[in-house]
C-alpha cells in the first residue's frame, strides 16, 4: 500500500522551508534538522507521512483526506507536517530503517526531541483519521511515547538489517535472524525486537518471554511492530490445526487452550477472530461456518465484515443462505464508525430486504463523503437513498 503525495513539485532550494507546490496542502518540505528546529520553536510534534509513487492508498489519502477542511485545519494547528518518499529519498530509507516500516502509507508522529508519539498505517476516511490525530495530540500532551526507539533517525545495525533498506530490499534468512536472537541478552532492545518482528517463527524462549510481557512491548514499540510479532505467534500456535477438519467444539477447545496466554495483551477478542478467519475461512474454505462463528462470538470489528465480503463476494452472490448470515453479522457489527466503502456496499446489500438499515448506512456514508468533499459520491448516495 505505499504512497506518493501530489506535492512532488517542490520549491526545493528556493526557501529554507519550501512548501509543497500545491496551494491546498498543509505539508512542508525541509531537512530533518530544519523540521526539528521548527517543531521545537512552535512546540508541536512532527507529522511524517511516508509514501511511495504508485501507492493507491497513499494517493487516496492525498486526494480525499488531507485536503479536507477539518483535517487540514487540525493538522495545521497541532503539527508540523511533512512527508518522505521511502524509495526516492534517502531520509525515507532512514525512516524505514529506524521504525521498520513495511506498509504504506505509514504516519509517524515524532516529538521535537525525536521521541515517537504515535504510528498510524493505511488509508482512513477523514472522520477516522481525524480521530487518530486527536488521540495522538492527547498522547503528546500526556507525555506518552513509544520509548523503545532511539530518538535519532538514521540507518544503523548489522548488514542483515541494512539489507532491508537498500535498493534491492534484501530480506535476511531465518537462520541469520535466529542466530542473532540467540546471542542477545536484552529481549526488549530495539534491534532485538525488530528481529522478532522479522523472523518467521519466534524461538521458544522469545515466544514465552514476549507473551508474558506483551503490555511492556506494546508500551515500548506501539501497535504496528507488535502486530508483526503477534502474527508470528498466532501462526505458530495454529500449526496445531494444520490438516484438521473444522469441528466447532474442537476449535473452541483450541481457543480455550490458548486464551490464558493471549488475554493479558488486552486483545483476545481480536486474536481469536483472526484465528477464526485464518482457520475456518482461509484454511478450511468454509465461509458459512466462519460467518456463523462471527455471529455467535459477536465479532464487532467492521473491517472483518469488509474482508468477508471482499474474499467471499462470489459465494455471497450465489448462495442466499450464506448471504443471509453475512447480513445478520453486518447488521450487528456495522456502525457509523465503519468505512465509507463498507457502508456504501452494505447499503446496496440491504436495499432489497431491509430498507431502513440501508437508509441508515447511506446516511452515515453521506456524512463521511461530505467531510471529504466528494460531491459526486454524495449525489449518487442521496439518489440511491431516494429510491428506498
């Protein structure tokens, strides 16, 4: 998902802090030293958008979200805003190296002292992005930082790590990572944690230590780094289910067996939903059973509803029983916080069977589209609503 801003025509070299050559943007282009100085002077954190040319999600943020009146005003008031291409600019590589960036766009909010305040990733509609910015401002005012990272931004570390951030993007072999981890004394050190996020399967002693200290890791390194590590833990645990036919009671016993280890991390509901998706749908190819599990377990993550539609769209279209289950789940999981994409799609799915729900989704979708000044979409959504 990586990102290109439309602001690549710069006034570089003409001004110490040159603005992007687009009147409607709040972003500036400058060296990191200049940005830190400006941040210290204005006592604001730096919002860094990392992107690359050709990234669809990045372009969507550039066109739909950043120019929005509320988003732009909030960013201008609370942040020093900048961006770096992670493929074309050396400092973009430096940012990737320091924070192990792997999905784009990624948003880094960094204090004037170089401390990481918050991290966000991917496309977000304007309302959700604005909430993220407000949460970040609150973290900054409370003095909350992901303190595991060094405060300088530069490429450093052994050759296997630096190879990730050269032009070839050379991924280290698992044997190299396991050997490195075996030699480390501090399991929470920055480079050690990066190796943990890269290795295919955590060594047993690391897995045990990580699971017992997940809250500490979350406080030190934030959600993105930890999501990479926990994905490896989940993958390792799910090997128990390889080649095993789905049987509801047996799967529930599997979840019960692992609940105690995951629950201290505070995200057990998300973890077990991920396990259900991987096993019941991806491995067993059983969309009907996956939908039944999601309903029974009250999975309220609307993004999981979106993913079910994305991967299972063909089956939903041809099997009325499966579609009915999908709509039953969607009705309890989709709220005004759902994405514009999901609200729009769900409204059409409900249009024939539940006009009131379809109208509610369209009403929420219109509000989101208006916030992003998507006038053509607002017109289409209102026209659809008029037919209900």
